[in-house]
C-alpha cells in the first residue's frame, strides 16, 4: 500500500470537501508494479496557503483552481515550477480559455479538470496522475541503478588498469636509476615483465571495447549463414601456438558443417574466449575437445578441458564482469575476468544459454546453446537453416 498526498486548492468550500470525500475511500491498483494507492487529502482556500503547505510537506498531486482570491492558480504554477518538485498539478478550471490552458501546460500543469465535474471524472483524472507518478518514479529508479552499475564498472576498471601500470612504472624507474646495473641478463627479464603487462592491458582494452559495443548495440550486426565448425577451427588455429608450447592437444568434433544464422565476429568472440580459457586453465600435456553440433532449432558448442577445474561455489560466481577465481592454481594466470561476461551477453542476444560443469583438478566443460539470430530492421528476411 502506498499513500499519496493530494492538496486541493479552491475557494469554494463545497468543492474542497467534495474532493476530500470522494478520494477518502478511493483506491488505485497498479498491477504491473504491484501497487495499491490510497489518498490523503489536504485542503487550502488560497494559492498563498497552498504554497505554504507545499513548502512544509511535499505533495504528490495538486488540484489547483485557477480563479482564486489573491494570487491566481496560473501565477502559483509559475512559482511551483521553479521549485522543481515531483508533484503533478491538475488545473481545475471553470471556463478554460485556450490561452489559460496553453499557459498552464507550458508551466508544467499535467492535466485539466473542467468544472463542474462528477466524482467519476475526478477519480479518472487522479488515477491517471497516480499511475503516471508510479511509472515515472520507476523510470528514475532504473536510471539511478544504471548509473550506479556504470560507476562500479568504471571503478573496477580503473583499479584493474592501475595495477599493471604501477608495475611497469616501477620497473622503468629501477632501470632509469641504474640501481640494478645494465646487464642484459637483469634488464631483459624486467623488460619482458613490462611487456607481459602491456599485453594484458591491451587485451583488457580490447575486451572492454567488445563489451561496450555489444552493450550499446552500436556495432552493426551482420547476420549471415555461418558454419560454426569453421569458426571453431579458426579459433583452434589461433590458439595452436599457445597449446603447442604446453603440449596441449586440441581436437575439433563436428560431423560436417554446423549452420547458424549469426554474426561472424560475435561467434569468433564466443569461441576464442572458450578456447582461450580451456588452454589457459589447463595443465601441461592436457586436452581441449571442442564439439559443435546442430540440435533442431539450436546450435550447441561444447568446450571440454582437462584443467584445474572449479568448485561448485566458484562456478556460481562466473559470468559477472571482472570475476576471477582466486586460488593457488590461478594465481600466476593472467586475465581480466571479462571474457565470460561478454560471452553471457552474447548468448542472451542469441536467445540462448550457457552452462558450466566443473570438478577441481579434473576439468571443466562449458556448453553454449544458441538460436538463430534475426537481422534487426529487416522483417522481410526469414531465417531458415536447412
Ligand atoms: N576452463 C576453465 N577452467 C577453469 N577455470 C576457468 C575456466 N574458464 C574460466 N575460468 C575461471 O573463470 C574466471 C573468469 O573467466 P573469464 O574468461 O571471464 O576471465 P579471464 O580468463 O580471467 O580473463 P579474460 O577477460 O582475459 O578472458 C577465470 O579467471 C577463471 O578463474
Ligand atoms: Mg578468459
């Protein structure tokens, strides 16, 4: 239940008490927001008195007569609009001239209630205003929540970029001081460490660009009939040098082409991230098995590794931005913790799902289920896969 304060301003006692009486038992249901609104009415007989009440106790809805002794309703509206309140004003007008109506609307009046009005007229107008207030408040809350999430994201990002930058700065400072001498045996490992960190920063920036482009919907999607087997093969080729260096076997399982209507670079991101993780979090001499197949309306990508695995509790934390599982097994593995969050956003765009099964020291299997994408703004295009 929510109580909305209504202030009725009229010099006619009959109108004031009438409004108060009608609204006393009036209830507005806003089912979409699970709200039941009741009303509490306060009365004022002049604009001056109304302004005093509003300053003292913020109101939700103002029922304002125009023709009042002393200050008119329209003049009061002038002052009220400068107060920047979340209050909706409904002008009560006996003979609403177009001119008054235009002026009142310009000054922020939300609605009009022509005199004489019936209880039903009053209820309808008040219901509309109450619903509007609920929806507007909800929109404000959403916007605030979005700002908060953005801010958190940027704070974490700044922190994540500051750490490698500090490390690089530290090494450069030591090299400049000459305190460790200039022996290549000492200098080159330091330069190598700097390079590893710049690479990490570059990867992080690339991930972030992916993420913002996907989120903003700015990147133009190019939906075409893709072969997921080919996309997977390409990803395995890309990471073959990394796998070879650690003697990890990469194997693709696909019975011929696996069609999907999708965007090629989005699918590259999906497969690159899964394969990159399966190698990065694997053991030396391990395996990565990538299976792609079509199952009716869905395409399924499964990437299984023989790596360090994760506990159930760790698995539950995945898919959020910047989540990295911190333990003795992962402490020397670099990453920004963005890959899986990007993957999750992409699967949503394909009406799909992502699942993980894992066992510590045994390995992990990620299963991504995708449905054919539809090119936006081209309703003429039909999606067929066979
Ligand atoms: N195949 C896997 N086996 C074990 N742990 C994994 C696996 N894939 C992901 N993880 C865990 O999930 C975390 C998040 O993965 P994600 O890909 O989002 O980030 P990342 O690999 O740390 O960084 P990047 O943004 O560079 O991909 C990893 O840090 C790791 O702890
Ligand atoms: Mg990753």
